[in-house]
C-alpha cells in the first residue's frame, strides 16, 4: 500500500473540518449529526473517524481552535508591532479575523452573517445546556482576554490608552463591545463597527 503523505492527510482533515464548519453554522452543534458531517465531507464514516476519533466533540474543539487561534495571533502581532496602534485600529483589525469581509471604514456590514459568526451565535445558546461546549467557549474567551490584556498593557505603557481603567477593565470593555456588535448585527443587521471603534478611542485615549 502506498504511503499517505502528510499533505494528503492535512487535505483530508481540512475537508472534514470544512464540512463540520458548514453543518455547525447551518444547524448548530446539537442540531448537527456526525452523519451530516460525513455526508458533507463526501467520505466514508471510517475515514472521518480515522481523522477525528473523538467524533463531534473533537470537531467542535477543532472548529473553535480554527476560529480563535488566528484572532489570538492577530492580537499578539499588534502587541509586538514596532509602532503602537490606536484602540480603534486594533479593534477593527482584530474583529476582521472573526468577521471575514469586514468592509472599509464607514460602510455597513453585509446583512448575511458569515459562517464564523453564525457558529458563535449558535455556540452561545448551546453553551447554556451543554457543559462541554460551555467549557470550550470559556477557554476561548479566556485565551482572547489574556492576549487582549497584554495588548492593552502595552498601549498603556506607550501612553496611547490614558483611561483610568486598569488593563483588565479596558479589555472587558473591548470584549463587551465586540460581542454586542455581533448580537446587534444578528438582530438588526445595522451594526457599525467603525463607529464603535471610534467610540473606543474617545473613551480610552
């Protein structure tokens, strides 16, 4: 039997993960079955379970890592950048990771929520009744919060953020604003990310 390359294994794993993302976005975590993911991937069940032996729980964790990992890395890049960013700039650059297709400043967001945002909304509702999903979401939140606190501390040291709030308080304000925008867009379709970013500048600098 020919040896399977690492590239082939990655393509297969990514294909399964993409099918899971689509199903979770459309149906939620609880509403998605492994049969649906297997059908979406166009593979046999044995192949899917070979890559994800933990089934749906492992896929939920993998999808969360794919969503949150790039966001944490973006915040870390902003923290390490030679020149500090204004809070508004850092806010919009970071939110664009979770909200693909974020338009230019001052333009309205597209009415249809991207997959990643639909997954976030589904996960929030399902976390209240599933302890495993709740644990994953809490871990994601704490990872983002820790990265954000480090960024805020850097901006405070550089004199960019002058608010009397401590780094934890500023980070909570930014996170609350982010979550509120996602909820507002889902409910009304009128969230204005740029205006929210400018309000953060007004409050923090």
